[in-house]
């Protein structure tokens, strides 16, 4: 006679609760990371596209791209613009606070640059 194999109901419930909590956490903080990668991509494209180091031109180019991509975490005024040799370098540092549940929040600091 063979023994039975499988998971108990208690084991299943504990595993399900843990997986649901991890999924909910991912759904809460995932959009902040997706927006970070979008910002990083857009500032790299703006830095490659613009040829003159004029703050207004760079801000307008970023603002157009941010409107299309629905970027709300930073505004064109938050951009730090510098020149490294013959390249334009655009960087930004910002924080996002995401409420998780109750009075618990996740605070995430992001730093994006066009030269990385």
C-alpha cells in the first residue's frame, strides 16, 4: 500500500495567503517601477534628440514626451541638465510614496540619468 502524497488544506491556505500578499505588493509598487523605466527611457531619448544645450528646448522636448507617456512623477523643472564633453546629460532624482494598507507606505527613491 502506497502513502498519500499532496498538500494539506492548512498548507494550501498558508501558501495561498503568502502568494496573494506578494502579488498585492507587486501590484502596488509595480507601477512606480514601470514609470521609472519610462522616465529613464524618455530622458535618454531627449538627450539623444536635442543638439543644443538650451534648458527651454530640453524641457519642451521632455514635456511633449511626458504628456504622451503619461509621466506624472516629475515635471520638466525637475530635470538636471549638464554637458559631458559633446554629450548632453539629463538626470533626475525623485521619491515616490506608495500607500500599501492602513498607515503603512513604501517610500522609494529613484535616480535616472541619460548617460547610464
